[in-house]
């Protein structure tokens, strides 16, 4: 039931551009792909047909059941991004869409993504983040405690860009959206 409610709540955001942003996120990926925090699999239909494999993880079993309906053939694994059950250097791409706002220890999660990416592998993220405007950032700071409580841990004011850099990734692309409230980030594992 939660998965159906989530999809219903996300539908208007999809119409407002989130669906297109997810398509950009997965465009032209190839090789072995890991999608973290796949949820109900809203990004799965957008993957190119030529990828070698797609593995998608989430901590919610009900959401993964719904994700299976969106793209059969994807390997679905119930797992936490902070403790990935995959060997080092297993993937060529890692995709994250609206995930790291809810990760309890984002530095640990990003370290795990760094670990499972092959050298030269690419991390692509779409995240809502702390706004660059001091006024908007203060508003986010004020709203975050109640918002986090209502949404099961989502933080409106996380500085994901800095966390990605600190995790040892080389950021190759950063596009701020919605006055800096969201970002598309592409980063490469150098070593």
C-alpha cells in the first residue's frame, strides 16, 4: 500500500519534470549498472536496452515488488547503500535518484558507492539539496526537523555535492535546478 501511495504522490512531480530528469540520469549508461534506492522503480523503464545488467537495491521489500513490474529482468536486491553486498569494482555506473537525502550516514554510503564502482566508473545523482541562497537555506533548516519526521528521514538541507567530493569522486558535471534546490551530479571514480 505504501508503494502505491508513493507512486501517486510522485506522479505530479513526474509531470513537472522529474520523469524527464530521471531519463537524463540513465541516458547512455552501459555495462554493469547499479541503481541505489530504486524505490518502486520509477527510473527503470528509462534505461537503454543495451546495458549488460541492471541491479537495483532498496531497503523496502514492498517497493521492490512494484519495481519488478516496471522492468522485468532487473536483479532486485533488498539492501542498504551503507552496506552494499557486492564485491569491489563490480559496476560501471551507479545511479541515485532522490536517495541521499534519507541516508543516515551519507559519507558511509558514498564510500560504498566508490568501493563498488570500477576505476573510471561513473556516479550519476539527482538529489534535492541545500539551497545556495542563504534565505532558502534557512527556510530548509527550519522545515527539516518536521519534514524529516513526516517522511521517514528525508533532509531538505543536505550538501550532497560536498559529500560526493569528500568521498574521493572527481565531479565532472553539476547542474543546479529549481533555484539550487535540486542538483544533477556526475562524478567519476578516478582510482
